[in-house]
C-alpha cells in the first residue's frame, strides 16, 4: 500500500509540472488506478507499473527525457484486454492513443507526446530501438523475467490467471511460443544496465518455465 501511495504521489507531481490543475491531476490518477485495478488484472496491474517505474529510477541520469518516459511507463498497459491481445494485438495502440489524449489535456508538447506514443508502441514487440529511452522502457517492462525464481514463479502464475478464459492446450502453446521468442532474442535486454542485472537470470527462468510447460 505504501508503494502504491508513493506511485500515486509521484504521478500527480509529474502531471503538476505541466498544469496547475490539481483536480485534473487527481482525475488522471484515478483513471489510471481504475484501469489497472480491474479484477481480471492479476499481473498487468499497479504493482507492475510500480516495478517498471522503480526499475527506471536509478537510471534517470542515463535517460534523455525522463518525464516522457515516465508517462509512457504509467500508461503503457492502461488498455489491456487478453482477447484483444490474442485476436487483434492492439492493446498498445489503444494505450498510445489513450496517453496522447490525456497528455494533450495538460498541454504537453506535441513532439513529446508523439515520443511517448512511440515508447508505448515499442512494448508490443520489444525490438531494439534507435531511441535509447525506448530501450530503457522495454527493458524495464521485461525486468520481471530476471527476478529470483520465487518472484518469477508468482508472475507466471498470475499471467495464467489473466488468460484463464483459454483452455490449457491453447494457453500452453501460446505461452511456449512467447517464451521461445524471448529465449531466442539475444540479448533479451537492449541496455547494458538491464543486461548486467537480469540477462542471465531471465534466460534461466524462461528455460525453467518452458521445461515445466513441456511436462504438462
């Protein structure tokens, strides 16, 4: 609860750098909180956003535009529908549109809004970007993969809960495809700080989950 309160306070402070409207800042946070607190969100929730923001904190001195990257971190999964993910794969597109409209309300500069949108769209495939800030966001988004096994194990179980509308054979096939793509991406992390901290552990965790799935 303390971490989430801090997340709220930091978001509102970020918004208030660009608008004096405290009511608007609070409303924007309530909107985020409501979206990420939907009952079907077992992983893509406020705890995930807190983890992404926290992973970026020690790297602010390496980031070109911290505020734009933080807005992308807060909004990158604001729209998350598992059916849309499987069928149209457009959650990131909708989240990018969402943040664009909200940042216009606080009169955020147009070129920075567009950069924020690009950051979010990059979380769809996590490919290497020519924008270093984008790479920091996609790496932070995947930082869960390089945690200790106990944390990763909880993550994989929560992902399964999010996709519980799909029977095991369909879910397992899709999950194995995603994990195999991660494992074949070398390096998985695009920035040196994340590579050094998470690359080895992530490869081990992913391999372990793939082994578990192969036994089912």
